[in-house]
């Protein structure tokens, strides 16, 4: 463990965050999600990590209001990306889950953005690429410590 957060230089942390934002913006621009709004992409990723969720929980996890989450889920249902199933313990509620089509769509976006990142790796030295890949493992631990890793490879060819 590094120690207390005060051991981290605030300017270096700020520059790191800015660099992450720039890289993500570049990936999003270079590999647009084929008309898929970012909120829908966040919903797909969350459902892929966590499994079925109630709309209220999904809204909290994605960072939007419950009415917004309801609208997003309706649009995604109409597109076949998610489906709802009744909550057997509470007939008033339902769970939203990822369909195979939704899983394939998420996999396509991740593959496209990964392809762009791999192309960018061509501008780096091998030791820099290895360092970034190791940093990726640390970033996953920071961002997904309580959620399983998404394995898109298992679903890329699933029929539905």
C-alpha cells in the first residue's frame, strides 16, 4: 500500500486524471459506438458486470435519475438490448437484464475501442506498452473491486 492519500502529489494525480479523460475521449471519437448513447453503453456495461438490476439500482449505479433510467431502459428494450423480468418477491418491481444482442453490442464497442488503443500502442516502446498493461490491471482493481471483470470474448459469437 502506498500510504495515506496525502503522499500522492495532487498535481500528478490531476494530470493523470486529465490524461485518462483525453484518452477516453479520443477512443470514443475514433471508435464511435454506432449511435449508441453513452448512457446506454454505461447501462450495458453495468448489467454485464453485475447481472440483473432493478431500475432504481441501475439509476444509482449509472449516475442518473430514476425517470431517466426508466426512459433509457424503455429505449433499450425497444432495441432488444435489455429485457425485463418480474421480481418474484415483489410483483410491483422488475429486474432489467442484458440480452444476447445487448452483450454483442457491448462487445463490439469494446472491441472497436480496444483496436484503436492497440493502434496507439504502436507509437510506444515495448516497455511502455508493458507498463500500461500492468497499469490497466491496477485500474481495474480501483474501479471494479466489488464487481467481476467483463469477459466479452464469451459472447462475441453467441446466437440470438
